[in-house]
C-alpha cells in the first residue's frame, strides 16, 4: 500500500510541475536566482518562520523526500534527504554538475512530496528555488550535514544551496482535511 501511495504522490508532483502559470515580472536579487521570477506575499515574519519550521520538521521526520523538476515537457523526480533553515530561509542542496541543478536553473519552480512512515500522511511543498552563493550559508549547511563533506566543499564551485521562495505547503492525510500554509 505504501508503495502504491508513494507512486501516486509522485504522479501528483509531476502534474503540479507541468501546470502552466502566468509569467511574472523579473526581480533582481543579491544572490543568483535560479529562476528570476518571484512573487511576494505579505506574510507576517513570525508566521513565515513558524510555517517554515513546521515544514522543516516534517521533512526531517520523513527522512527522504522527492523533488519534481522538469526538463522541457518531461518531468523528473529525485530523492533528496537534507534541508536546513539558515538565516530565516529553507534550503536544499545539490551539485551544480547534476542534471537536477541544470533543470532548476532553467525553471526554478518545483514540488516536493514527503511521505510519513505511516503512509497515511504526506506533505506537498511547491514554490520557486533561488540559488544562494553565500559562502557562509554553504559552510553552515555542510557543518549541519557532516556526511556531505566527503562530496562537497563550500568553495568548490559545485555545491549549490537553494532556498525556497513563494512556498505553499499542503499537509495531507487520508484521515482528515488538507491544511495549507505559506512562507
């Protein structure tokens, strides 16, 4: 049952990544934007952080989570296992040489699906990823995830830390209604 549900969740993530949304005006950012289109919502900073921390705790509890990206019209889903809140932003990490990063560079819109061990509760997180080249953020990410230090160095021109913007988190369950938060 869990495998069937996971396959269903991945299909939902595919569908979400392929939905067309209206173009938005480009914005400039002091960090390199993977996609240069962002919208901002006026969410109270305290609420934003609480919502972000709830998502982070959920991802940590699930262990692995799956991120959907696109390459042209072809969706791709990959397992990820680390995320961190650093300086008030939720980050994930990958390598710049990987296809997933190249896809994010072309289209920063993504969806994550994380399934709890029970198989009856899951999180769908969507938004836009923005690449952050700040050395201190990369170092902090590696310090919190020692196992990655054998593969990446903060200054190696391969490590990419990306933070989530315009996030919508959907907490879903077979036993209750969906709950949505934003950050």
